[in-house]
């Protein structure tokens, strides 16, 4: 393995220490490796997630285009609500 020197914020230093102290990781290097593996995974699957979100958005738009919306004034709200609930 290669060794690198990195500068971390105080918050990240505390986070890493907390992860080791809690027993989630054996040492600080393991925490950093896990974080980098997660970053790598997210980068590799970014396009996949965007495609899935776009597919869901298109499906939602299709449903919304088919929905019927009521134009209800305050005068006939009660009767319109009753019609919607009863179908």
C-alpha cells in the first residue's frame, strides 16, 4: 500500500477518531479507505442513478398528464369534495 499525507479539518479528525473509538473500524486508515471506497462507488454509479431518476420523473409526468383536476370555488367546495370521495 502507498502512504499519503492529507490535511483534514478538525471536524473530520473528530469523525475519524469517533469511528475508531466506537469500534466500527480498526484504525484511522481503515476509516479513510472506507470513505474513499464509498466515494468511488458513488462516482461509478452516478449515471445509473440519474437515469433511474429521469425514468421516474417521466413516469410521474405521464401520470400527472392523465389526472383530472377539479376547479372548485369556496361556494361549492363541500359538494365537490363529496363527489370526489364518493367517486
